[in-house]
C-alpha cells in the first residue's frame, strides 16, 4: 500500500476498534469518466454517463462516515479523485448529497502542505470531524515509507481520529457549521433556491430530490 493508503488504514483501524464496519474503495480501481458539463443531472437527478460512478456514489451515500484521502498533486488531490469530485459537485451543490455523513480528511505529500487538501476532502463529504496529514521525505534520506518517517505518534493520532469519527456518528451532538458551509447555505437560500423554483423544467431532478428530502411539499 502507498503512504496515503497506509495513513487511511491507521484511521480505519481506529474505526474498526470502535465497532464500525468498513468498506475500502480505491478510486483507480473504478471506471469513472470525466464530467461533460451537460447539466442532465439537474434535469433528471442522475448522471447519464454509463460507468461505475453510480455504484460509487450509492456506497458513499449509504455510509454513516467517510474517510477520504489523497496524496497531494500540484496542491490538490489526484486526477482520479478530482474526476470523481467533479462528477459529484454540481448536483451536490443543489441537493447536499452528504448532509448526513461525518467525515475525516487524509492527505500525504513529500514536502508540500497537506492540511488544505485534507480539510477540503473532509468538508466536501459531510460534517467534518477532523483531518490528518503527513509528509514523507526527510533531508537525510529523501522519500521514505510513511511508517519509517512517522513510526510512533502518527499511527496513534490516526487511530484516535478514527475512534473519534465513530463516536461522533453515534453521538452527533451540536454541529457548528464551518464558514464554507455557512457560505454555501446562504448561496443555496438566496441564489440557488430562487433559480431552481423559477426554472422548474431545467431543475426537475433537483426539485424531485428536494421533495424526497421533505424540503418541498410533495405534489398530490
């Protein structure tokens, strides 16, 4: 396993110890094609591209918690994961696909900052519980396996973070929205909602999901 997978597995070890059932998904093992920007998902509520995206999304939405991780490439996630995020993003903005999930973000790099990527992933996939990152190079030895660079404290931190994720799922408590989440809520209320309701034909899929969630009254 690579360094990111190693760090994620330490987090998941804490989840398992706390009683969670875990499903591992490696994006590169799935056929996920590029978003075409066709807006069909807004009209129908589903992406028209025939690949593995729908199965991946179904699994993610069925989860109580998500641990999302990536190495840092050019300051952001890998191209494969970015492709998945692109496919999710548009309808997610209108319908809050992950409003029930609690999340942990994970990122690794050689020398680049990791906090921003880990935070972005945790925020994207639901209610952020925490994030963890690690760099994997040293001046003395260059690039190293994560377990060699961080043999003691990092696995323990990751393990505790996984346990905290499960506890938060079991006892959600009061959620304090992030500034980004507050901005999205304002955008949804004052821009997206009027846009959708004023153009029902273009946003029929969004309206259907809103009704399923009880955000609009069901039609008789």
